[in-house]
């Protein structure tokens, strides 16, 4: 080994070796002790949390046993490497640090070449610890790509899905997107044995956010590597993260509470915060439901923040990502003019990057809205299905492509194919609120309203701040209509209209429920409200609705004709919507 004056030396290329500044070799008899030194040496600032080390070296054991094993290992290592005034290994209650200012690591030398110096930790393994093997394999793969210094934000899998991304490897078509980092949640319950639960909530949140394919998520191995005392602006700069998520696990009487907050890293500006109650974070089903709700609400907040950010950007400086975000802003305004502008912007994005899955998804989504709003013919639905299939092929891990394909199949009156695609979309992204709502709508159109209600309620729970919540409320009104529950149908239709006053479908459901429950005066007022926003409304609107059982169209026509004060033929006029207002104006 080459001696470096005044520094400890660690050889990781080839067989492991650790030596004092004087060149004396330090023998570490424990494999896991050797692994601790190697893992800290390759970490940002030489630091890892105790939980991170426990997961990778004692993941096959229970939390308490793993914590005890790590304590013993660290005690033995400190006796070996700390002496005199040199404290090479430092540990506190939560974190362990190797003093990289006192050590020379060959694998960190930008001029070192593993192809000639030797394989990283040659011949080393820890049987039975899959997470350590994942880490070891990642290090070997990354180092063999070429002689270079390691990227401090390189993702270490550790059991997480491979598509969790850091900013050094943005997904295709997402270059320039604003990344998000989840910092480890803090356990403030006063019970140290719950540290793993607080950290586990953070990990589940990373996994959940990673399913939002337009939002690059910093890998756990990077975002968990900072001490609590480091300024959040510095963390954002080092990780390349625009947004940070932080939180706490605390006691709330006889249950637990979780607080979560979203902020901009550069300014520290708090965008959103909320408190949640959990009966027990250790209950897997409850934790999954909580994480799905949190992810859905975070997605809505970040999407809104990104739309505002791009809206204020100079028009001549827009790239693919900027065009997409500006298009999404226009699409969410839900007017005809904005719909046309959104489709133009998405087309411009596709022209710049024809392989962009996000541009394909947004183009398909915009086409879907225009089909529904304008009751467009089957040729357009077939075009939508083709675009959705292309989007799914471009990124098969994105649930939105499958959701849009499912919507197209639903409109083509293929309920079984639609359900299969929508269920796959939800499996890929359980927090995709619109997919839950569309699955509920699919059950309604197939004549199975009882099965629709749970999916629609799940959508409402996930999307309490979503601008498209009017759709789920309208479909719940439809479910209650089909079940003959007129009061519930009228209530949900009214809630839908409170969010989108020009949603003609909800108007029809409300009028039908009021008329059939004997509230004819209220039904007449409701009919006037419909015609005020849709002066050319006619039976043709209803005939487009893709019910498998077409007698439901007659059901609605009969309900509308029960309203007093209208001539019998008012629904039979041509109904050409000359000004074609977009759906919910």
C-alpha cells in the first residue's frame, strides 16, 4: 500500500485494507465491521444514519436486534481505529461518521481505474444480506463505468424500485424537471424504538412519489445522508432538489400523528403542510393508505407550483418540459380556447422530443378532454387509444398511459378491457386519483353502480384539492341515480356543480333526481340553470354517453320530460353546439 503522510489509508479497489498514517495495517476481523468502514468511506461526507446501516447489514433481523448488533460493531471499531488525538470514527444517537478529512480512499481518487487496480472489495460478500449485495453491486457497476470520482448523489437501490431517480439520471423526456427530495422524518415520540417507523414512513413516501413519473425523486441514499443541522438551502443545492419534504412522527393521545411539510429548498418558502392521524404506523394497510393520500396531495400542490413557475417564464425560453407545464396550466383552465392552446403546446413539445412519454401522455389527455367536451366521434376515440398505447410503450411504469387507454376503451364500450387497463394503472400508481375515479365511472357505464362507489370514494379521499374532483362527485351522483337513491344523487350532483357550474352531466343528474323524487319546482329551477350554461342542450348530448345498456339514455330523457313548464319536444331539437364551450367552463 502506498503511504500518504498524515492520513489513514483505505484500499477498496482489490482486497480491503486499512492502515494508520504510519503505515501500520489495522486488522478488522469482522466482515460487517469491514463493510461499515467501506460504506462510510463511499458516502457523502462519510456519514450514514444508524438505520441505513442496520437495514443493509442486519436487514434479516428485527429492529432491536439489528440496533444492538450495530452498537457492538461500532464499539469494536472505535477501539481499533480511534487512538490518541485522532478520532477517525464518530457516532452519536442517530448517525455514524468516518472522518474523510483524516483518510485517503483509493476508490475516491479520480485517477484510479478499477479495471487495472482491482475489483471493488474483491472477493468480499456477506451471505444472507440482500441489501448489502445491492449496494456492493451498485458500487462495482458505477466504478467500472470509467475512471472518475463517484457522483455524490448516485442512487443506491437498497430494495427501492429501479426507477427512483436522482438528478444525475433524469428519465427520458424529463430533463429540466424540478426534482424533489424526502428528508428522513424525525421521531419525536420520546420512544427510540420507533426510530425505524419514522424513517420507514420517509422510505414509503419516496417509493410512492417515484410512481409520479413526471416528478424526479432523489434516491434515499442521497437524501438520507445529511445531518439535521445542515441548512436546507445547502441540502437542496447538493442534491439538485427544488422541493424538500420533511416531517415528524409524534404521539397524539392514544394514537400517533404525522406532520408533513413541502417547501422550496432555495427560499425555504413553505408551500404546504398538514397533520395526519394514524392509529398505529406499524399497521401496513393503514400506512399504505396514509402514504397514498399524502402522495396524491403532494402531487397536486407541486403540479400547481410548477404551472405557476412556468407560466411566469419568458415564452421564447421554453424547452420541452416548460412547454408541457405551460400546456398543463392551460388544460386545467377547462375552456375551449385554453384547450386549443394546450394541444398546440403539447404538439410543440412532441416536435422537439418525439420520444417524450410525458408529451405523449399530455397530448392524449388533452385530446381526451376535447372528445368528452365536444362529444366527438369514434374516429377521435380510436386516435386517443393509439396515442395512449404509444405513451404506455414509451414508459411502461407510468400508470397514466394505461389510464388513458382505459378511458378510450370505456368510451368504445369495451368495459372489460377498460377495467383491466384502469386496474393496472392503479397498481402502478395507487395515488393516481383520476384512475380510481375513471374505474368507478367504468363500473357505472357497465351497469354496476354498487362496485363503483368504493373507487369513487377512494378518488375523493386522494384528491381533496384536485381541480378534477367534480368528475368523481358527478360519478357518485350517477351511482346513486342508478341505485334509486334520489337524495344522495341530488346532493352529489350539487357538490359537483359547486366546483364546475357548467358541467352539464351533473345538471342532468340533479334534475333527474329532483324530478323523480317529486321536487318538481326545484327541478324546474335546475333545468333553467342547465339551459343558462348550455342554451343548445338536447338529447344529442345524452346519446353520446357510452352506457353499455342504452336504456339509461331513455331514463334520463324521461326524467327531464317530467319537469313542468317545458314543451314536450324541447329535448328533440337539433342541439348543435355552435359555440362549443369546453366542458366545465
